[in-house]
C-alpha cells in the first residue's frame, strides 16, 4: 500500500507540474466545449419576415423587416430575411422557399395568429438537455477520459520503457500491478478533475446542470477510466518505440473519436453501422454519461453500460499485464 | 605460424579451464556464492547471444565482465538480473533462483544502468523518497544515500538538470539505497568525462570496501583494472578467460614485448616469439616461461628476414593485449 501511495503521489505531482499536459488535459476540453457551445447553443432567434408596409401585429417571435417590391430581391439575396409578406390585408400572403425552415415556422406563427379559434391550451413540461452544449459536454468528458488513459498510461509506459526507467523499477520489489494501479489512480483523479472543471465552467456559462444522480455520474467516470486504462496498459505493454506507440494509440482512439457520438450523433450512420458503433467502448461511455447528464436517472439506469466498461477494462488489464515487458 | 596458433588455442583453453576450476572448487562451500552461473545460454532465433557460460562470484568479490560491444555482456547481465530468461542453463544468486525467489532477490540486489532517465518534473530528492519506499528503506536512508554520493545539496533539482557524472552518481545512490548485498553495474562510466569517471570509481571502490559484491560490465580495461578483483572476458557470447589481471597476463604469456610498426605480415614469418596484431602494428612477446624479447633481438631477426620497420617501441602488456591475443579483436 505504501508503494502504491508513493508512486501515485509522485506521478500526480509530475502531472500537475507539466503546464503543457495540464493545458491539453484540462483547459483544452473546457475551452473547446465553451467555443462549440457558444457557436451551436444560442437561444432561438425570432423569425425575420420582410413586410411591405406596416406590420400586421407584434410578436416576440417575429422580427419585422421593412421592405418594398423593388428592394425585395436585394434584401432576400442579402440575407435580411428568407420569408416575406407580399400582401397584409385583406388576407396575409406569405412568400418564401418551402425548403427553408423559416418559411415553415413563419407559416405556423401567422396561421396561429390568424386563426379565429384560439389554440387549445398546451401545457409544456420543461426538460432541459436538448441544446448542443448538453449533447457535447458528456462527449467531451468521455473523450477526455479516453485520451487521458491512452496517452497518460499507454504512452507513459512506452516512454518509461524507452528510457530504461521500467527496467530500473524492475530491480525493486514493486510488483507490476502496483505500477498499473498507480497509473490508473492518477488517471481517475485527472478524469474527475476534468469532469468537475467542465461542469463548473459550462454550468456557469450555459447553466448546464447534471439531471441525473451524481453517484451514477461517478460510476460512469470510474468504469470509463478503468476501461480505457486497460486499453492504455495493452497499448503500452510491449512496445519500446514511441513512433509505434503513437500509431497504436491513434489507431485505437481516432475511429472512436470520430464515430462514437462525441461531436455529432452516430445515428446519422446507416443503421447497420450505427448498431456496431453502439458497442464501441467510447460510445458506451458517451451514451451513459449523456443519459446521466440529460435525464433524471439513477445508478441502476447506468449499471449495464458500467458493467460492460468494467468487463472491457478487466480484459484490457488482464491482457496488458500478461503481455507486459519491463524492458 | 603453426606453432603460434597452437599456443593461442592452448592458452585459451587454459584460461577457460581456470574459470571452470573456480566454479568446481566452490561447489562444496557452505555459504552460497553471490552469483552462480551454470552453462548459461541465450539465443534470439538463430543468433546465439550467450553460449554456455559458467562462472561463480563469491560474496564480497568484485568482478568485471569485459568484452567488446555486442559480446553478450548486457544479455548475460539481463539473465543475472532476472529480466531475461535463459534458453538453457541456470542462474542462482545467494543460493536462490529467479523463478521461485524473485521478491527476495530484488531486495538483495542493487542495479545501476547506463543512461537511465528517471522520471522528469520531479526532484531527485522526491525520486530518492520513492525508491526508499519501493525498496522498504526509510526517508532518512534516502537522504543518506544522496549524501553518500555528494548530491544532498542538489536534492531539489530534477534528474534532467544534473550533469552526466551527477546522473551516474544518483543512479548509484538509488542502487545502494536499500544496502544490497550484490551490486550490478552496467557500463557505469560510459560517456562520462575523466573527472566524472574517477568520481564514480571512488564511489564504487567505497562500496567494495563495505563488502558489497560487485559485478560490472565495461569495455574499458582501465575501469576493469581499477574496480575489480577478477576479470571475466567474453567474446561473441562465449567466456574467453576468467581470472585476476596478473593471472590473465601470466597465463597469456604476454609478460612484455615489443611493438613493431611495419607493413609486413609478421604472423606469417618464422619468428621465435608470439606475434599478435596490435594497434601500432604487431606485438611481439615471449612464449610462456621465456624471457621477454629485447628491441635489439627483434630488430636483428626482422633485418635478417628483410622486413622494413617504420617504428619500434617496448611494450608492457595490458588486458587489451590479452583480449586481442585471445580473440583477435579489440576490446573497445
């Protein structure tokens, strides 16, 4: 236990003393989330409708833009509006491209206003979680865990082997399982720190909150770190070349980064492909984290994905330890 | 020419037998030897890195494993360290084997490698604390080890910021932190400047005085001479000779001689001495039990054989000469 604590503490100190590593592990995912969140999570803007003459009514959902028959083409091409009213009375006549979303929205808004019969009352159940930032943050958390484990464990082991540090450690009575466990604990700490920072910043900027249970969130973080630590140990178990290590890590991480639904939904892929992607470890983690972040779920709801991730981790650690060489 | 060749072969067998004799002679001792290597071989595919090497190192002995690059020194050390498994043969340290007693053995050995890069972004003081914990030593002992190698005042510095000599001293400090009974040193002074080399030598000599068994690999004969009581020469994976420097010189018959700088192939001429290739041309030495040839005698003989001599020097034989004499190769 003393050995584990000493090694974990030293590896943690080493991690926090590297500004570049801190930036890429903690600051970069947060910055990327904020930038993407700002770009894609703005509140819906009012529909701009060109009107010739006085606006027929006022609505917070409509922004009227004054135009005229001879300016219509110029305004439309200039992007001032995509929908216009060519006649206001006695009946409203709407112009626009049916392929553009604004046309459909404007038609619905005008129809609602023009309807003689008021719309039946509609109760709205508020459930946040549909913005892009709500989609993105769980993905960034999962991506951070994967990269942290693969680079922080896999590449670190290769580096230590190349520099003969592993061979030096072999001459001590420390078992290899202690070395792996220390690396795992450091990466778990980094994963939790990154998740907390991401939640704090996005909570402050975008009012993002965890809808599900915090225990369920912790379960996902632990299982995800364990699964990808297994990959890290496997990748770093034998290789003694940083170039090969680089290639191996990229071969594992890149396909999952692109396909596993971090930045966009993998349901856009053909069904057969999507059904396969669904079982990739990063997809399992992303989906579990997204469920906890956007739905009021408890630990029981993420038990299956967590068990899948733990099984992946067990296999990874088992094979990695079996294949591991010190020099 | 023929008689010289026979002499070389005889010498070689004599020297190898000397080593095996030591091994057989220690079989019945009560205290197990520090290192007991029996018919050790290691092959990588068709490459035979080590071929049936046997030797014994007694507790408290200091032995240099000497050979040119690629001779098999590091592979042999790897097997003694327990990080490579032999293809055949066995290694015992203090009567224990790696297969059954690895944790106990790791507590008994200290290891210093050539060019180990310890973790960066942590100070050597912190690294010393880590190694103290890993080897069941104390924080106090970690500090003492740094003091012992004169690095206590640099304990806040990172390993990367140390000079080459300081790095090697730090490596030694980590190796002896837990007061091991056997110290394995892999080329401890390679790439160090002369001052740093001598600093390291002083440290190792101090450890020897403390009674630690030392096995070091090197391809520097002066290092082997300065640090070891006994020398094991290996070449192309085979043990070529095993003995003290005096024994090796005596057994090789190279008690003195003359070096001749000439373009003529002296080893094909009928000379009444042992002839071996040398950096300065050829080394001419006496047969065992015969007096060294004088410069005058050699020059007279060569003159009779119409050999043009460009330069001549008297020569005191070294370990390098012994190695070259036995293998036809240079050590370095």
